[in-house]
C-alpha cells in the first residue's frame, strides 16, 4: 500500500466513524440513579465522620447534618424563584419536642422526644445530650469556637435534669444561643457507645467516632471508602422528621469539574453539588438538568484594604478605590451574572437588610477627585492578592480591579496565594495590603457579620480595621434581641459606618449552585452550604 | 555466571539502595517542612482561634524542634508506622495499601497494553520502512507525544461516554452497582479472577478501559519509537547480514538475531517510561475519579500534609529502587555480556 492508499483508507475510516447511526447506540440506562437510590457527586473529599475531630474538613460536615440530630433545627421557606431555603427566623423542634426560656432569658429547658432512639435501639436521653455538648465545648478547635458564638463555653452550663429534660444556662441572655444549637456542631451522640470505645488517652472517643458514627439521625453510613465514596442508608425509625424520600444515597467523589459536568449532563447522577457559576449558567439551559442557585446568606465577595498599609490609612484613598472598581464587568465576567449585585445603592441607609448594596459604583471622576485631595495624588504601587483555591472567580475579578485602579494611578501587582497558606497569611497574620475575601457568617444577623469582620483582631477582619464606635455598637447589639427597640438603629449605624469607612468593599453576594437531574425534588438551601439529603425525594 | 555470583550481585545492589533510601528520607523530611504554609493553621479549620491552632500544632507534634521530629519520625517508621494523613483522615499505611494497587493496576495495565501494540508495531515499521505500518507508527508516536494525557482523557470521555454512551460513567474503579472483590493483590481485575466473579471482572475492565487507553497512548510512543530505531539498527548490522547470507529463515533472523538484540534498549526505555506513566497518572486519576496514589500525593502536598507526603515519597523511592533492580536483573538474563566481567 502506498501513501495515497493509506490516506484514502484513513479518510474512509474517520468518515464511517462519524456516520455511525447514533440511534443504534442505546443510551446506557442510568440504573443507579433510580427512585430508590440517589447519586450525588462532588469535588471534595470526606475525611472524617466526626465533625468534632480536629482536621475534619468542610465537606465532612454533611455527615453531621444527615446522620445526627440536634436539639433544634430551622424551618423551611420558599425563596423568590420558587426554590426552598431554610428559615433562620423559624426555629423548629428536632430532638427536643418543645423548649421554654426563663423570664430573664438565661435558662433554656428542653423536653427530649420520648420516641427518639439511636440506631442501636437505645432511647435518646438528656444524658446523651449533656455528654455530646460537653464534648463540643471541650475538644477545642472549630467546634469549640462555634459553640462559643452561641455563648456556650463550659460543661457547667449543661445539665440533664432527668432522662428527658435538658437544661442550658447562659451567662447572659443572647439571641445567638438558640440558632447556634441548630448549626451542624451541637450534634447528639450515643454516649454509651462512645464511652465504651473511649480510652484514657482519648476520653471523647475521637478515634472511634471518626470511623463509626453513632447517632439517631435520618441516615446511617452504610459504607465509607475514604477517597472514593460514602453510602448513606435511610434510618426507617427516624423520629425527628418526615421519612426521607430516598432509601439510599451514594456520595461519590469526582475531582475533575469537567467530569462532574459530563455526569450530570448525561443523567448518570442525580445531583452535582456546588458547581461553578459558568456551569450553572450553561447547564440551566440544557434539557434534563435543573440548576438551583441560591444567594448565600450573610456572605459578600469583597475587596479589602488593609489599614496597616500606609496609603489605605487615609479614608479618602479607600473610598477612591471603591469608586474605581468596574463592578458591572466583574459581575458579568467573574460571576457570570449569578448572584446579587452589591453596588450602586442609595446614599442613605434605609433598611437593616444584610447584605445590601453599597452606595459606590464605578465613577472615575469622583475617584480621581478624592485621590487628588490626598498625599497620594501621584499614585502608588500595591500588591493585590487572592486565594488560588477560589481562583475561578477571584482571578478575573482581580484583573478587572487592576484595570480600574490603573485609571486612578494605583498600580496593582497581582499575587496568587496557595490555598494552604491563605489562612495564615491573610486571616491570621493579616498582612496583605489589598486582597479579595469571601467571608460568610453561619448565623444570619448583620451584627454577627460585623462581629467577625469589623472588630480588631477577629479572624475575618483581615484588614486591621479598628473603630471604637463600631466596636461598641457591635458589643451592645450582638446578644440583643432583634425585637429590641435599639436593634434597628444600631444596625443601621453599623452599616453607615461600614460604607463610609469602607475598609471592605462589597462586590457581589455569591450564590450556591447545585445541579439536579430532572425528577429529583425537595432540595433546600442551608447556610452551611452542604447537601442536606433528608428532604430530597424522587418526583 | 554462576547462581551464587548472581545472587551476590543482587544482594550488593539491595545494600547499595539503603543509603539512597535514607538520603531520600532526610531530604524529603526537610523539604516538606520547607514548604510554605502552616499545616496547624490549615487543619485547625476556618474559624479556629490562636489557641486552637496551638492545640492542633501540639497534636501534630509540630511544636517540637526539627531534629526531635525527625528522630520521632524515624522511630515510628522502624515500627512500620507512617503516621496519619490528616487531609484524608486515614493512616498513611492504609492509604498506600489501598491506593498504590489502584495506580499500579492502571500503570502496569497501560504498560502492558502499550507493549502489546508498540513492540509489534515498531518491529513491523522497521521491517517495512515507509509502508502504511510505518506511517501508522509515526502517526501514533506523534499523537502520543504531543497530546497531553489530560486532554486525551477528556476527549475520550467526551466521545465514548458523553456522546456515544459506550463507556460507563467515569466514577472510579467500579460501577456503583458493584462491591469491590476481596482484596488479595489489590488489583480489582486479578482479585475478581481469583474470586471467579466474571461479572465483576467485566465491570472493572469497563471502568479501566478509557483511562487505560489514555495512558497507553501516551506510553506507546517512546516504546514504539525505540523498538523501531533499535530494530533498524540491528537489521542493518553485520551479524544479521551474515545470518541472512547463511540462508537462515527470515523468521529466525528476525526473532533470534535481530529482535533479541533490539530488546535491550527497549527494556531500558521501559524503566524510564514507567516513571513517566506514574507521573501522568495524576491527571488521568483526576479526570476519571480514580482513587490512586498520584491525586492523593498532590492533594497532600497542597495542604502540607507532612506524613502523607513523606509516606508517598518513601513508597515511590522503594518502588523505583525495586524497579531498577528488576531491570538490572532482566538485563543480565537477556544480555549474556553483562556481568561476565564483574
């Protein structure tokens, strides 16, 4: 065969391949994703079944949510676009069937459900609750910090009055205590099983519970192949809510985003958790797939100006930066239009809704005029940093901000920081002059957001902002009931200060995007951003 | 060469490997600690305060001075304890035992597939220069070298899974309907043959097909090229001409005289190719959600998970020492010249 023959045969080969009748290739029936079983894919990895253990990553919180019960939970509300969300203002019973708070608001007494049992059949008692909450405040690390946010700091605060009555005593009344009990942290563990597997070195049985959950929740863990999958099986005796719609849910780890997208588009899986904005936009137009995008409560993607950096000590420079940002373009090119704009609001703060639009928008004349009043009219250089693990939105955002800043004489040099170093450099050492940040608070009140982000020394105040008036307002308001007459004025003032001082420049409120195969219903958005599989059901 | 001399040679080689491995231990230990980033802060979690970060640091033993940490590490190592990989929550030994076979199954499978295709292809291309076989060989070699595995993987996935639906969903080593076989070798294919479960064998082969082809495409290029070049050289050599002149059959000339001599450079290449394939594995593992050692090591490196990185480097060092040894030994068996003068 000579070269010409070869070329000819090669062409025939490729043509015949492309002409293969597609109809003959029956699409593979996706047997797995049926009415009994749901398959969820995600890009993370589950590294522990115990949320209290140190080193447990965010993705693993969902085991605490689906396999354990807390005393209380949140109700459900419909959002504007017809999807469902948890309802922060509506605390509902979970393991506790009822509760009451003393006159002075410091003693909360919970009645535990009498019919609730752990998976091994043992009834859930107030002693289990006591042991579990003691564990959460004693182990240290994230669980202890989160408990502290609800004013729960010491085992002395927890008391089992009898088998079915449990009491919490607060040092002072706080509106954060009850909602904090509905976060994934204060789970109730089967204390007898745990104690039987505890050792002298490990009194809280972290080694055992790391692999063997012992709860009373709606799902049990059937299999856990670390690094591959987690299989949940429904607990048919679950007492704390309506029986989940799926008998079995398989959670598969698929690291490559493009593979996850192919899987959901082909209909091989029931859901793909936490997809990027670009995919959310494109998948929403495909048949057979439905995308639910929910704005993440109490969360804003922001540009932060560090007050330790000389030029940013001048408020006018910070304001000039805020007036120079091309917000529209960023929203289109970095967020793909998914989310809620956080710019171009009114001059006056007229509501206490949070997040809300800042009064800034791109206005280069205003920005230049402000810069001209300062010592920095000739401009300056500043590194602009972002966290590489959120590069999907941060990189295009940083590039556009760089262009905006160049217009007013500020030369920003982009610096990418690996995810593992980000926390230390940005949040702990707080030494990045200009950076992108994405803090969101679990407890959904504005004052809680301001507490973490606007008080000097607190973790998400990565820009060393310090304002005594703000600090006092937050201190006064943090535990105050939302119905208190001072609450709305205080929060209004906080927002005014935040917008005027503008150390943290809001860009947009991001969304949590989840893609579902048609026929999977009941999804609810939760502040913890993990998949609560309990309400999912086949259509 | 007598058997005694041979085994002595092997023993010397093994002994020579010990300082190498110790050196790797030290360098790896220092390098992991030179990585930027603070694992304690990372593993303490998002909301942790200074106090809880310190607590985690103590738990990890990172509050000790470095020489002390090294002594503890080597002490644990001698007892077979590689520590806990915090990023995955498992002990490093468990992770290696589970993930190394997964990666090796893919790597060795790809090597085997590549050999089956590349060696005959190279031989045919060399015996019929400028024929269609030669062109095909050239085409495959160019494609294999120039296409990044990540791209090949995604392209195959797009065509055979997404468009045609021939391949099963790319979700790891087994379809969701199957449970893995009783682990004996850790290779699902071999274990399911041992268990006599043919459906399982079929399922695991189906999952393996695309990643295997991706890797094999990448692997066969150097092997085919090397085979072709070596064959051309030996075919042009004096002894082949002599053999032909002596009237030996074409088959005998080709296999006994030419091919056996051409194999030597191919085997050397194979050792090198093996390390390339293990490296290429990382990307293929990501695309096909394959729970292998490569993706594990990269994740561990990103979060400065010291124990995991050290365990990985150590196991790779041992693997390569073993591999080089194996190649040396094979060499002596194939080439009668090696070893006679030692």
